[in-house]
């Protein structure tokens, strides 16, 4: 399969202004998709991987420069060992089968999360995937793997405390930039639009710091059914939102 290169739209200036720079997605509902078909959960995860491909294509098509996908949370390790094993295997084969095409499509891949919790071969593949796409700039794709915002913020606090203790940093010099620069997402823009599929309306420990002013869009579709029309619908909802960032309404 090749990432389909479709003609990009040439939106009017007003539309361009309403496009998010960074879309983050909590990809939820794989298990329910499988259950509805009397299939094992892994079948839902496999179909979910196809939805990831479609969504990457859609983001490129809509000229979204940053896309972050929540693929596996710190808390997902609590799932039955069989499902964790299946998900790990799927991740392993996904990197191998998709990397060349992602690279050819101009995708830069970044991984956020506790990657050292994965088997060594997967860690090596992830590092290789990041290194080999580091010069690409068409789409900045971040995949959250074994990611949890509380763990991320706790690690940042620990590093700040160590810097203060060692005399490298003054306690009263700690500001928001100090914290942001110690997160996995250091140097990347905050999400403008956060989508969650499957109808659930919660954050499940995803990017708690970074989504402070994101617009939240909850879609009833199960993740394995996600494709360009649903992505376009979320962008349309976003375009209707009035963002204020605490300031007085216009
Ligand atoms: C999302 O689908 C994928 C992961 C969390 C790994 P789920 O597996 O959470 O599917 P549901 O929520 O049980 O339907
Ligand atoms: C959040 O979904 C994590 C991912 C989508 C990777 P979950 O399905 O794990 O979240 P909860 O347990 O319903 O909150
Ligand atoms: Mg779920």
C-alpha cells in the first residue's frame, strides 16, 4: 500500500486561519468495534492501525503540520497480558511495515512516553524510525506510547528539583517555560484541537499540561471506523469555535 497522495485543497485565507496547527487524537473504541463483530480485541486493534494510516493521510491532505496520536497509555499496561502482548506485536510489525512509506511521504516521527518499558528490539526500531525521519517536515507525527501525563509531569518536577538542588537553577526562576522544556513535548507546539473517538468524554491522562487551551471535540465513531470524513468533520467543528485564551470575548 502507498500513502495516497491526493491533491491538497487550496483553502481561502479565512479557512486557513481556522485550521489547527496541531491536532491530537485519543484513538478509542477498538475493543468495542471488535466486540460488535464478535471478533477478538486484537482484530479491533489491527483495524485501528489501518485507521491510523487513513488519519495520517487525511492530516497531510488538510495540510495539518502537527499530529499527535495516543496509541498506548501508561495505564494500558494494566490490561490482560495477552492483550498487551498482542498490542506490542502489532506495534513491532507496524513500524516495520509502515516506516518506509511514512518517510517517503515526508513524515517526521517522534515518540513520547516511557519507551524503556518496551522490549529492547522495539526501542531500537523506534529510535531508528525517529532518526531516519528527522529531516522530514511535511507532517510532524508524534505517537504517544506508554504515555501518561502525570508520569511526565512528575518526571519534570523531579528534574527541576535536581537542578535546583545542584545549584543549576534558582527556585524562583522556575516558570512555565522551565516546566514545558522538561516535558516529552519540549519544543513542540501545544495541541489546538483534541479529538477523542468512541463517545467517551475524558482525557485519560493524555497531555494534561499541553491541552490547557485546546478545543475538545468528542466524536461518536469508534476508532477503527475513523477516516477522512470524520477528520474533516472535526476540523469543521474546530473552525466554528471561538478561542479566547482567557481574554475578553471579541
Ligand atoms: C483504544 O481502544 C486502543 C488502546 C487503548 C490501546 P480500546 O482498546 O480502549 O477499545 P475500547 O475502549 O475497549 O472499546
Ligand atoms: C486511552 O484510552 C488510551 C488510548 C487511547 C491509548 P483507554 O481506553 O485506555 O481509556 P479509559 O480506560 O477508557 O479511560
Ligand atoms: Mg478504550
